[in-house]
């Protein structure tokens, strides 16, 4: 029969969580409206900066450029790089580039949903300048960071608990993506898939409200035009679907190349010892020189993507755009410009798909036009680069309104993401997180354990004996110990081994033996180790209690960790990863209850 005290405390806890969901849903509408307005302000910053640098406010950048001013196309990214390099020395002297989506993922998974509003403003400024001066980057990543900052900062300003902070951070992300693409479904699932890592209703519902609100605000201010005007697409027949799969495989390889080049450029710059402040200018020079003949590489590339989807480019120009955009986008990412990878991956994928579509058009059987393959390639490359297969397929469905195209994209996305993960094990964002010292590929729960040190679950009162203690007295000490074992401590607190009844039963009756004679070697961990290392120690030796030493040099025993403490920490990490923060306060953990 259930304990009455348990029943009496469980219901209030459930009621509290239900009230918390209602509060989060209400605040999600506010966050969505604020992010929708913030997105408008950010886009205006880009437009005015672009007018100063390139002479046009138009989002359709190629049409707005004065084709005679080739020098402006070359100079603007270089000047922008110098500005970004100088501002980075002031704003972020210890970072290689302005914060983006990877920092949002880290804040959600590892920092209890905490983000600095001041850093958000600085990052938005740097990213806006980068985009305005023609850097070959995307605007969605900066908008995600800006939206997440608004959501997390608002929750923190209201004094809300970390669980709600994470939820409102996710609301900011979903609202930002929705406002950028005028695609609320893609915004919701991008936040859940990439940032949050689960689909719990407690987060899903607020994200839906935030995305819808941001979309409505954006449409009210900027109109309801979609990000891309899609041509009419008709799937020719079943033969297209295996070809979509083949395109997905090629898209996966292109995504791997993109990720590899982005981080390889960083290593090359470090090997050449290039100063941080000049690296964006070097990237700007690369972009500017290519843009003289190929203006499609400038900025977010929406117009180039639109014209590619419409089938307006020939085969040779598409190949040039594909190669040029990969070179420019990876240079900007690796050398420190602010901006994201969503828009570049869309143009790269569209160009790749259009090339593929034109080539398969030479086959003897009827296939869909190059536009269909451009749409599928766009989704496949973006999904593999971002590590967001579900939200990318939904984005294609929202943009095209075509169920067959969504199915075709799904086929390609499966092959693209599967191949890229097989070859690298990373998306662009998880690779960025790894370079920051965080590896969450095994899940956010494991990542939380990696960021929890042994010292945080340390039992500082281990049972110890001196090495010279006679065997009979040692037996009494083992029997009296809490965990059926004692640790032998030598001079200076040095760990010399451990003793249990099982390991030394036959020797306890020998009065000539001492604790040092009975001790078995102890497999220990240092206090600086993370809990994943501790879990490996438990598995390796089948031990339930592992000694903790200060460092490998001194071997000084400072405590012991227990398997149930680590299991409890893992359980709490799972709750955090699933959108909950704490176990009910009515069921506190008490180590002594296990003794």
C-alpha cells in the first residue's frame, strides 16, 4: 500500500508543474512577440549596414548591386572583416568568432538555460555588421542566438527556475527560426530537435505558441511573403525517388566537406599564427575577390537560392556557385566572421541539386526538372550540416506545400544525414561544441555528467585504517565500517589500498599480519574527474565504492564516491535532459539511508 505521505506530496508537486506549464505558455506568447519584433530590428540593422557597405537595402542583393561597382563588391567584405576583427578584440577577446547556435545549445544543456543579455546585444551587433558587409554567412544562426537570449534573459529577470528558463530559451529559438523563414513548424521542431533534444509536451506547447506569435508579428510588420517563392513542381514518377536517395548521398559528402573545411581553416590559421583581429579581413578578401565575377557568394544568398530553385542558372554557373559558396562560407566561418550556416547550406544544397537534376535530365527516361532536385538538395545538405533532419523536412513541406516533395526530401535527408554521421559523427554545431570542450553527441544527459565533477558527489568521510594496524583490529574496523570496506592510509594521507571481508577473509586471524599486508590495490579517480570517468571505474572493476584522491602525484585520499550517488546524479541529468529540473522536494536523497 502506498505511503500516505508520498500521496500527499506528489499531488502538490504535480499541481505545481501544471501551473508552471500554464505560466510558461503565457510567457511564450510574450517571448514570441518580443522575438518577432527583435527579428525586425535585426533585419533593419542588416539592411542599413548593407546600404552603407554595398549601396542597397534590398534582400535580393544581386539585383540591387550596381554591376559597374566591382570594386565595392571586393572592398566591402574586407572593410567589414577589419571592423569585426577590431570589435572582437573589444567585445570577445577570448573567442574566435561571435557566439551563435552552439552557445545556445550549451546554455540549454549545460548552463541551466542562462544567457547574458549584454552578450546577446554584442553578438547581434557583430553578426548584423558581418551580414551587412557581405560576409558569406547566414542570418538564421544569429537570430537564433538573439531570440534565445531574449527568452532566457526574460525568464532569469523574472526569477523563474532553470526548467522554465530552458523552456523560454527554446521558445526564443523557435520564434527566431519561424520569423526568419515565415515557417512556424520548422521553427518549433528546430528548437526541439537541435537545442532542446527532446519533444516533451511541457516544452513543445510553449514553443508552438512562441513560433506562431513571432510569425504573426513578422507578417504584420514585413508582410506574409515566404522566404522563397517556389516554382510549381510535379514529380515525374517513381524513378525520381531512388535518384533523390543518390542525391542525398552526394549531399552528405558535400556536408562533410563543408564541416571539414570550416574547421580545417581554423587550424591552418593557428599554424600560421595569424592574429585574431586580421582573420575576418582575410576571409573578406577571399569573398571579395570571388564576388567580382560571382556576386552570388555575397551575404545570405537568398536571391541566388531563389534563382537556382527557379532554374534560371546554367550548368557551368551552378558549378561555379557551388564551389564559390563552399569556399567563401567556410572561410568566413573559420576565420571569424559572425553569422550562421543555415543560409549557406541552403544555397550550396540548391546548387548541388540543380547540377544533379540537369545531369540526370540527360538520362533516357523521364525525370523531374532540376527545380525539384534543387529543393531536395537544399533540404539534404542543410539537414546534414545542421544535424536537423526532422525540422528540415518540415521546412521543405512548409515552403513548397507539396507532400511528394516532402517525401522526396525525406528520402534524401535520410541518406545525407546517415552518411555524414557515419563519416564524421558530427553536425556543424556538435563539432563547434567539441572545439569548445563539450561533447553532447551521446546525449545531453551524458554531457551533463561530463560537466559534473566527482567532487560534487564526494563522500568526504571514508573509513580508513593505518597500515601498521594488526589484522584482528583491522577485521573489527571492516565490520564496523559503513560500506564493508576500509582504505589503508599511509604517511601524508597516501592511499595504499583497500580491505574488505571478501578480499582478505583468510588472513584476519593471523596476528603477525598488518593492514598493509591485507590491502588490495585500489582503482581510484581524482577529484577533478567527471562522472562519466567514475562510471567507467565502477564498470571496470565491478566496485560499488571508488576512492577519490587529490591528484595522481600525491595519491592523498580525500573521500569516496558510491555507485548509487553516481546513479542518482545520472537520474537527475536524465530529468534535466527531458525538460524537468529536480526530483520532488518531498523525496530528498539521503546517502545514510543506503548504509
